[in-house]
């Protein structure tokens, strides 16, 4: 339950912060129609067990399941999704010079589509599909077209195995993104975590690390997270409602 004092407190923290690190999970794309993983009854992982389909060892052994997931769930939803007010509010905060970093666990590319230029993709981006053998780049549209007539699309150059440029379970996170995120965690004076259940590591450690290093912590999430107790403010409201208010404060309009 969010009280106006919680909201006022969050606005005060944004007003007094100069280097805000944004951090997002699937929840910020929920209002764009992209199902989240763990909270709603249409949650993806109830239908598709991630330890089976989104684990790198299983993908290497049999990519059929993941490509079925991509064909049935990922591509149809994400290719039609558009940024919402939550994504746009973070663009406004960046434009106001108050949000130098936007760390995301999301792979849908909606932050970039909204106009954010400071995106740190911890878990990659499903619009990019690469060959594991020769590195050839494939667009997600052309791979989706291939899936019309094959269960496991081959590389268009060497016929090798291709994979979305997404971090699967059991895969390390990209070193450049981890370095940028570490800089954000160390240098920010306010960490704004939005729409994440904060259960997937090592991303889930970042809000806590920022707090330990002296930043204030705001968590915007519709359900409790394991790190709520460390937050200065928790807002149980939709990101698309709350973030525009915080953006108005950041750009001096409120
Ligand atoms: C690694 C790709 C090592 C596929 C994903 C330490 C402790 C415990 C476990 C581990 C650990 N270290 C590593 C692990 C294992 C594992 C892990 O964390 N397991 C968990 C589940 C226990 N981590 C890994 O395997 C990571 N790799 O550490 O490798 C290594 C190192 C070197 C070399 C080799 C190996 C890899 C993690 C990434 C896995 N990839 N997906 C795909 O996406 O197709 S995970 C998946 O979860 C997504 O990437 C997603 O982004 C991520 C996190 O989920 P959330 O974004 O938080 O989404 P969720 O649905 O959970 O929550 C949404 C929230 O929004 C909800 O709470 C809801 O209430 C809220 N909400 C809804 N609507 C709104 C809203 N809030 C606001 N407004 C709204 N409108
Ligand atoms: Zn290839």
C-alpha cells in the first residue's frame, strides 16, 4: 500500500539526488503488454520452466524448446510491444541530466525504443541473434520467418547453431555491462529499482550494493521483494503511474 507520504518521500529523494541510477526488470514492460516472469497468473515461467528452456546447457543440448518459446511467446508479444509512460519517464529523467545510467535486466529493447541512450543491458537483447560458430548477426524478424518452416533455425552463413544474444541461466553476464553497472552502483547517490522481483543474481545484488555504498534506495514494485527492508522508500504502484511524477520532480516541473 503506497501512502502519499511514501510518494512525497520518494519525490524528496529524487529532488535532492544528482546522480540517479535507474534499474529495471520485467515489471516496467508489463504495461506494454509484455508478461512478467514470476508474479501474474500468465507469468511466463509457469508455462515455460526457465531451468529447462532458458538454461545454457539445455539450449546447447536441445535448442528446440527455447525456439518454440521464442516463436510462441517471446517474438509475437515483444515485436508488437511499445514503450509506456514508465519507459518515457526514464527518458525524461535522462534528458534532465539526472539519470546517467539505466541498468536493465530486460531483453525487449523497449528502453532504447523509448529514447533512452544510457541503457546497460545486463541480460542482453533478444532482438539480436548471433551464430555460436561464426558470429554472424541475424535479425529477430528473419529468424522468426525461418521458424515458420524449421524447429531449429540454422545460421544463414555457416548453418551452425544460432542463439538470441540473451544471458541464459548458467551463463555469465557480459563483462562490459557488468563494468558499467559496477560504476553506476559505486557512483550513484540514488538507486531507483523498478519492476523487478529482485530474485535473479547477480543483478539482484545491485540495489543492496548501492545502498551499502551510501546511496539512497527507492523500490517501485507491485509485490514485495527480498530487498524491501533495505529501501528508503517502497512504492507499491504501477511504474507507468509513479515514474512520470518522479520525472517531473527530476526536471523541476513539480
Ligand atoms: C550467472 C533470459 C554464473 C531468458 C534470464 C546467487 C544466488 C542464487 C542463485 C544464483 C546466484 N548466482 C547465480 C545464480 C543462478 C541464477 C539465478 O539467479 N537463479 C535464481 C532464479 C535463483 N543466475 C544465473 O544463472 C545468471 N548467471 O550467474 O552465471 C556464471 C558466471 C560465469 C560463467 C558462467 C556462469 C544468469 C541470470 C540471467 C538469466 N536469464 N532470462 C529470457 O529472458 O528469455 S532470467 C529472467 O529473470 C529475465 O532476464 C528477467 O529480466 C530476470 C529477472 O526477472 P524480473 O525482471 O525481476 O521479472 P519478474 O517477473 O521476476 O518480476 C517482475 C516484477 O514486476 C514483479 O515482482 C511484479 O510485482 C512487478 N510488476 C509487475 N507489473 C508492474 C510491476 N512493478 C511496477 N509496475 C508494474 N506495472
Ligand atoms: Zn554461422
